């Protein structure tokens, strides 16, 4: 029996490159005994050997074609063994302290935005992690001193995985896996890339939010006569900046992985019809505020709870608009009534003394959030502006709502800082509780929309100032952070919100200014794309996602702290289509089609409920790697979820002309 694993890494010549050293180690373990690690040397015939005889033969070949070098290793067992093989590529010309690092969807620069309880340089300057943590199984090192970079990618990954009996230490796997590991290491002051099979996680293993435990090294069994083939590809290249480095590596990753659309998912009309069942199943009208229950819901029952949230994970106002629009278009008077009840209740009871939205209220525990965020407030304003524009088109006026929204925007003007930024969090007295500016693009969207609706130039001027700040402090530094509210770290939504903010600005600008926003948007889009999976991670038998034949391609990881994938997309697929046309980049439109098909895979419908208690309640915390929010782990969901935002996100994805329709109507 022969098991084949193929791993690809990109760069210039391997052994031919005098600046690169390759080191190989083999670890062997027999159950009940400590593992032994052997340094391997390359012989003239290409074999990798140790000074003493080992129960394996290892052959290596190196094939160089242009800038790409393929390194193949075959391990054949002469007796039953448990093995782990690790490669290390030392870049002798790159000082570790001067380099920037990249593992897509997990590691950016040195992860210094992340706390010491999550993977970051605060804990160690050397890390190796399971490949399924990464949106592309790749590690890159960028040297800003000479503008060079090196990447190593694993391709051709199989579909096998197994569930280990222990979390840490040397572990013998109970079956086959396709999951290796990759990372970087400080090797006596020089930067190096490490890659192993099966996986190693060191110096710590990240198992749940802000929880690091002891490292792990996995060993897979080869029976006597069995062999395992491993192949790596290495590429070295140049990039003028970290941003260009990320962009070039994403293009390479996409071209190598070639993700395809997921077939058999619902079309737009049927998807919306199913998602509309969330509205009827989540509606709560027993309190002063009427709302769609959108967060802290148990997956197994999907019963509504007492939490009403304007934005972020609840998104009740955007869903009210979705229900109204859909209800009127499809003769659903029940949805129209629910939506209008929600809007009327928020108009009467949904604002603080100083005119902000009451953004989170927990009726079950008699609690209300007193620290507001620019993100939730912005998302509330956006939803109401969509509603007001829609109502205006139908000859219905709401002067009271217009006054309320102007009040929130007046507060925005008071919160905006001299550099154009907005604080992340504040209270009703306009006292700043978190000055971090990474969430600033959240405010760009409603400010631009308000300019369109009210015609007030100060709103557009404020929006443009946010773009100046965003370009200077996040884009120029390639540092995207603090947009998600339940983590303090590098995250997907900061770059995604930034790209969306710039897209909105292109709707109200012309000429060179508009072209500038498109150019910056493209740079930002690559960072957002870097969080989205280009490959399908493997699952073990009995893990629900694997049994459902779930494909991870097109789904995005969340943040350094929160290592799960989800359907956060909103307008981003539309933005990729827009950029593809404006900048003649077919990869963007092609991957947009992958996203739009893949993100509908877990739609709960009768006969295929995907582990959710009600139809249309789309799942949120999809745990695709060995990390969990506290419950269930890889292959399952956390026990509670927030379908309010997942439904709203997919609804926007299924409404590709929503933004342009808003800005084109008079």
C-alpha cells in the first residue's frame, strides 16, 4: 500500500541557492516509549540517511524549472513505524528580527496586535501550526531590507484526517491524516521556514479563545512495506512592500489551488425563500422593542431569546429592511407587518437620551449595553437609510426617522478625531472608552449614504476624512485590526470593511479621485481575500462537517483570536466583481463565484438541517480546525450561534445591485 501526500512550496532554486540551507529531521516513536529524533544527511544518490541504520529508507529528488523547485521525498518502512518528518529552510541572508511573516488567515507581520494569550510574538518569535488553520497552507517570510520573500505551500492535500487521543505531547495518530504543519523559526538569528508531516504545533498549541497549551507532535503509522511520498515546491521572489507581497502570494495561491465553484447549492430565489424562514422563526414582539432574535441562540433548538441587537451579530434593523423588501415583493404581508413593527418600536423606544441607538438589550437578564461602538451604531444608521430610501421610492415619508438619524450623525461629528478616525467604543456622554481607530471604515458607509440621502456635504467631507485616515494608518502600514468587536487582534473584517468603505466612496466620486479609491480598494481587497480559504480542509469520519461533505473553499477565517470560518461577506463578493471589471483581474470574479456558491452549503432545509434546529437559521461558528469557542471542536459548531448576521450577510450577497441601486436612485 502506498500513501501519497503532495506539498508545494514556491521559490528559486533550492540546493542551487547558496543563500538557503535545508535541514531534515526524522522522528520515530514506538508506543509507550519516548520518540527519537534523527538528523538526516543527503548522500550522493539523493537519499536522506542517518549515521546509524533506521527502519526506513528515504529518497529525495530535486527538480528545478525556472524559478520553481520541486523537492520530493519518499519514505518506505522496513518494519512497522510511527514517523514524523520535518524540513527547515534557513534563509542565511535574512535576519529574523528584521523580517515580516505571513500565514494566510492567521498570521500577519508579527501578530503584535494580538494578546499574549493568542499566537503572537508576545509569546514567541517562532511558531509552527496545523495547515488547516490557514486559508492557504502556506508560510511566507518577507525581508523589507532587500525586498525579497520566500514562501512554502502545501498542495495536493488529501481528504483524510483523524481524531487524536491527546491534545499535547508526542501522540500516535489512530488513523491517517492529510494535515501537515508549517511556520517559521528563529534559527540563531536567521529566519527560516519549517514544514512537517504529520503536523507539529509549537511552542504552544492554540485550542480555544485565548487559550494556549503545551505543544504537540503527531506521528502517523507506516506498516512494513508501506511508503509515503511528500513533495514540496519553493519560490523566492521580490516585492516592493508587504502589501505587494501579500497580493502576489494570494495570486500565486489562487493559481496553484484553483478552487472551483461548489455545485448543487440553492439559487438566489430559493436561498432567499429559505432564509426568510428565519424572519418568521425569530420574531419577538413581547417587549417594548420588537426584533428578530439574532444572537446567543442555541443551535440545537434555534429558539428565540431575549437579546435585541442593532448591529454586529444581531443585525435586527438590516433584517427588518430585508423582510420588508422581500415581503412586499412576494406578497408576504406577515413579513411586512413584522418589519414595520420593528421599525416603529425602534423609532419610539430604540434611542438613548443623547440620541444613539440602544445597541444591545438583554431582556432575559434585564441588562443593557452602556458602552456603544462605532460599528454597531454605523450598522444601525445604514439599515435605516436603506429603509428610508426604499420608503421614499414608494412615496412614503418618515420625517421622525430622518430627524433621529441626523441626531446620530451629529454625534458622529462630535466623535470624529482630528486625524479623521473614529474611536472604537464610547458611551452616551461621548466619553471615549476605546480610542483604537481600526473600526473607522465602519463609519464611512453610513456617512456616504447620508450624503446621498440628505445631500449634506459635511457628511461626504467626514467620509473622505475617514478614507485619509484609513489609507495612512492601515493601508500604508498593511495593518488591519480591531474591526470585530469580540477580539483585539488582526482580523478579516478590518480589511473587508475598508474595501467596502472605499467601494461606497466610488459611488459618489468621479475622475481621478474615484480612480484613487479603486486603486486603494484593490490593495485592501487582497488582505481581505487572504482570509478566505482557497482549499478544502479534511475532516475525520464522524465529524459532522465532513459527513455533510462540506467544502471550506470560499469561506473566510475570522481573526487571530477566533480561529473558525464563517459567511461574513455582505457586499464583498460584489466588490470583487466590480474590481475584476475595473482593473481587468479575472481572478477576483472567478473567486467571487466560488464564494457565492460555497457559502450556501450549510443552508438548513427540511431533510438536511445541517445540525441546526430551524430552517433558514444559517450557522455561524463553523469549526474547521482544532480550535473551539468552548464546545464541540473541529467538524462541528459551537453550541450557541448568531444567525442574525449570517442571514443578513448572505442576503446582501444575494442582492448584488443593492449598493448601486441605493446610490443611483433620486
